[in-house]
C-alpha cells in the first residue's frame, strides 16, 4: 500500500480499538516508511498506543525491526539529491512569498497617495510623477496605469528575487527530468521513500499536525508542484510512476490539475512577474481530464460530477460523492482521511 492508505487503515482499526488488526497495519505503515515521530499526530493511533505500556513496547519493537528493512530499500543517493533540491526550492519559495507580501502591503499603503499626488499635481517627490503629470491629467487613464506599473517595477526590480526563484525552480526541474529519464519514471515512494523528519533532519513543529501530508508523500512532490511545466515535461514518466506504485493516483491527478491552474493564473502578480523570466517553455495542451482535486478559484468549485467521476475511475480514484461522505465521516470521528497540498488527496 501507499503510506497514506496504510495510515488511514491504521486510524480506523485504532478508532475501534482492534489491537490485533492494528498490529498488522502498524507493520504495513512502518514498511511504507511512516516514522514513529508522527504517530502521535493521529489522535486515535496515539490513544491506542498509550492505552497499555506493554502494547506500546510491542509496537515499538515492531518498528525497530521494520525500520532498517525500509531504509535498505531506498536509493539514498537519489533521495539525498532530491531532498537538497526540495529544501532549496522551499526556502526560495518562502522568500519569494515574503517579498510578494511586502509588495502588497506597500501597494495598499500607496494606493490612495498615487491618485492624490497625481490629481493634486504633487509631483516634486517623484520624477516619474513629474514626467507623466505634465502630459496627462486623467488619473483613470492608461497612462496612470502605466505609471503605477513603473512604480511597481521600481519596488520589484527585474533580475532580483523573482528571477532568482525562477532560475532555481527551472534548475531543479531539469535535474529531476534528467533523473526521471534515467529511471524511466519519476522516483517516488518505492525508490526514495516519503518525507521523513529523521532522514531529512527536520524537526516536527506544532503546525505539522495540520500539514501531515508532507510526511506521507515523496520528497519529489514539492519540486513538481512549484513549476508549471513539470507535468508536461514528465507526463509519460509520471503515468509510469503510477503504474509502478511510486506515486499515488490522486497525487498524479493533483499535479495534472495544478499545472493547469498555474497557467490560468498568468494574470496574477506572482505568475505574471515570474513568467518574464521563464526559459523553459511548454505548450499547454487541451485539458481533457477533470479530477476535481484542485480549485484555486471559487468558480472552479462547480464540477461536472459525471465527467469527474469518469476520469477518476480511470485512475481508480473514488467518486466525488464518496469523497464528500468521507470528509463528513472524518470530521465526525476525528480522523485524517484526506491529504495533499490543498487537503484534497
């Protein structure tokens, strides 16, 4: 099983306190790479483990037996390479969003003064204002919009954080593409394993109780969803990864849909700025599948249920109706049954 499936099954048997079945699914979870440190993030599992000192010791002994076996199955060299790429990617992403947030704060503070200075001819503080105000009088004109764009370019000059972020993500995706071509598939759970606080030297934080999906997916996942062209560069290899059990079908579907979402958001400040620096160009084909797993805009929530269920069935993904019932059940029983970047897979 995939790690997420094993941990879901383990939660269910823990909820009904079936200790014998739980031993079986503990073993499956450890075989899939579930780290001991994250078990207490699942309420029912944690409760079962702490119900008996002897039972917990039995499970811990099982973990110590299965853990080395799991580690021996991994290609550590490839894992380390992709882990380092992912960490650099995440750091650059965090810096990028921080800079973007600074811009939006500044823009909000300046939005009124733009028009006020422009209309009142208060041009002394700015050569740009002086240049354009002497020629154009209407603050709603295209020239005024151009003026704001010039201010924005002053605040976020080209070839700084946004261009460096693009260079990093494109470097990462090209390295991953090279590795993928070598294997014939995108390495995932079987080859490099899932994200692990011990192997990746990452301490669990309180927020990780929310972002548990990070510890149930291959490290390669982070690189894939940060570059819009990743799916179209590696779609055949991604499909092969699904067939081989390297990547969960729902993850494949999410990467597919998120790549389209990135293309559609080209008018957003973040992506319009970045698109100026893209060197990797991919032609977006006609979207012929709909999985209903990624909705970055409110209007995308309206799904063609019949089409979505048909597409899901091709990948052995459960129906939309089943997902909705599952979400209700998870909330009612305090279970974690959905994972993913948007808690959708």
